[in-house]
């Protein structure tokens, strides 16, 4: 009985100290709403859940896996495997296709991933993670042409792709850009 009473007193003192904010400036002891996150933690906050093609996926460390159980975000939002979510204030909604909820509870839409790249010397069109070998000339939105041999015609100039170079469908270079044999000045950021 005496041991239980001492334990209860210790728990009460710890709860009271935490409620009064005795955290000595430790950001890790602060509540999630008022917390300042480190750079590593900010990377982890990009994790969360994603709705793709009517299916829910849990994103952890950048990897997606099918979602079979409810997940809780740091702001207290509960997300079900069918895509419905309930906020702490009781509002209920459903994630739309290509929408994700970050670990912080913030909602955002995924931009479509559609670009042309060179991989191991071959030109590839990437459409939402599906890779298709480029076997004929491709005309971009800005009127430029990309050819299967690994070059693009921009304003009448021939620009060679290097492995890893990426160009979106509107004709703009994407990061990362590797500077290979081409010295074309607009290939920079």
C-alpha cells in the first residue's frame, strides 16, 4: 500500500512539472503544436499517408506500403485505411486521389510526375513512376523536340542529354542537372 502511494505521488509530481512547462528549453519535451523541429525531424514530417488510384498507402522514410490500419498524425488526426480522416475538432472528410496528409496533419496534392530523362544511355519518358522507352520523336508543350538518340532541339540548337538529366513536358530542365558534354548555358538552374 505504501509503495503504491509513493508511486502515485511521483506520477502526480511528474505530471504537474510537465504541465507547468519545466522542460529547461528542450525542444523535444515541448508539445507538438508549439514545437520547433530539427532538420532530420522535418524530413520525417514528410512521411504520412497518400491516396493513389483509390488505395491508401502509408509513407515511412520515403517508402510506400499499403495501409491496413488507421494511422494517427501528430496533430491528432486519425486516418482510416479507406481514406477518411477525422480531425480533433470532429470534422470528417476523405482524402481525394493524389492527395496526401503529412505527418504534421497538413494536406497537399501530389503533382503529377511526368518528364523525360536519360538512363544508362537510353531516353525514357517517366509518367507517374512508369518508365517508357522513347522510340520516336517527342514534341514538348513549348514546341521543342526530344529525339530517341538523346538530344533535344531548343530554338534550333542541338542539346545533348547526359545520364540523369531530366526535362519536364513543358520543356524546362529539372533538378538534378548533370553537366556532361553539353555546355548549353540555360541548362543551369
